[in-house]
C-alpha cells in the first residue's frame, strides 16, 4: 500500500518509528519482496563526441604519472545512480562501472592493485601496453584484456599517438559489499617476471592448451586479440543466427571454459546488415560499446540510436532489441555483463517478448547529450 493510503494514525506511527531507526514491515514488505526487479539504473546512451570532447579537456588539465593523476579516465554515471555518494558509486549499471581512459605518448599510469576486478577493450591507438603481475602485455585496437582482482597493473604508451580504451570494473558491486582494498606499488614500474606477451603466446593455438595448464588457472591469458575474435565470429556467421543477439561469442578462460574474468562477463557480437533482433529481458545488466557500425537498440520502448564509438547501458530486467540499420555493413558491439556475479546464486532469469511478433512499440526516441 502507498504511504498516503495508510490511515493518519499509522502514517504518524511510521514517522515515529523512522525517528528511532525502526521500520514497519507491513508498509515496506512489497518494496523488499518486489514482484520483479526494480532497477535503480535507467537505460542511457553516451555519444562518442561527448566523451571525446571531455577527454580532450582532461588531457589539457591533467598529467598522468607517479605524483600526479594516477589515471586519466572518465566514467559513465547512470542518471539513476547519480544520487549515490560518492560519485554515483561509479555505477553505469547497478553492478558495473565503465570508463574511457587515455594515456598520452610517454606517460605511465603507475602500478597499483585492488579488490575490484577490471577488464579493458582497446578503442584507439598503437603502442600501448599494460603490465599485469610481471607480464608486459602489448595491445592494439579491438583487443580485449583482463586485469583480475588484486593483480599489480600499470599502463604505458610508447607510441606516437594517444591510446584510448574502455575500462569495465565491478566498482558498484564492491561499493555495495564494502570490500574495497587497494595497494600502491612503491615504484614507478613493477619488474617483469615472464616473457613479454606470455599468455597470448602460450595460447596461440586457441583451441588447445599447454599441458601444464590442465589445472584451472585464474589468469592464464590476459589478452584476447581482435583478429582471433573476428575469425571466431566469421565462422559462427556461416551458421544459424541467434534471434536476439545475431552472432555473439563470450571471452573465456582457456583453462576451464568459464568467463575470462571471474566476476565480469564479456561478449563481442556481430549484427549482420539489416539485422532486426527480437526483444527479451534478463536479470543480468550489460554495458555496450559500439566497436563498428550503426543502428539502434530499443530499451523499454525508447529507441537509442548508436554509431561507432558510442556507449549505452542496459539495466537489469529491461526489455531490449538490437537493430543494424545498415544494409551493407556489419555492426560489432562489445559488451560486458554481470552474469558471473549472478549465476552462483541462480539469480539469472530470462523472458522473451511475445507480443507484436517480438518487437516493442517505439514510444519515444532518446535525445543524447552532445558537447
Ligand atoms: Fe586499477
Ligand atoms: Fe539480451
């Protein structure tokens, strides 16, 4: 029952209880035991130009390195999370944080490690590399990288142009559980302890693993190259298309087949020209980065138009369908999800949208903020 609908004496009693830090379950039970999830995050989209404009400004105001800014990254705050202190808990969805980070030529973002887990998708620039627990990992646009929790990591750029990537961390999840620990490495760099690009070189075979990795390892591979991901999608594209997601692959840990990162799932999906996905919804939330192409995603009846370089947030339990509006070009969407956080508790559920042949009615077109 709505608070206003309770008799006056009870409403006064509720206020009295609140003032002494007690709660009336008879009034709150339907909020706690909601019929279905009521996500705090809302569907939202950030345009490439808006991000670029503000990254350019950050570049002029901040230097990265030991003794100055540790990281130069802008994170995507979901409007529905904005009121949470501090900084909307870094929530792009209720569990996931996403940011765009830039490292200029010659800069080194110094090593640290933390309880939150991190993954990255490289957007632009040659000559960037990370060092993760003593392994130097070079990367190129389209590569997917992981920095599992509590691994020392730093970022550097030995190229001639800025290197830009998407970060995704489980920051809001860590904030909700209040389990954050962070340590700072005492020096500007950490020592290298294995050959460069160790993991990716050991797993060049793709479908085979070194015999020493028969026991499951949490970080067997830190870098997933774009060329191999694309090859996997091309192979899949000769077969049946998924009615909701086109052709999609998940990044996995090659020693055990589970998600590459223990707490954040990641996909690369290809929507072929003219693809019109059906709508469904699920408990897991997702953050999308448009790697290539153009189209739109309808979320709860609102159309979000996207093109290369844009980001959008799909909150939990939100109806959605993806469309590639090009009749000639594939669209590639990179996305992250919180499935690995939900599945151990059997929290995931999925429902198809059955009305109107699986398509929502578009009631509104989202107007993005531009610089
Ligand atoms: Fe970090
Ligand atoms: Fe979906």
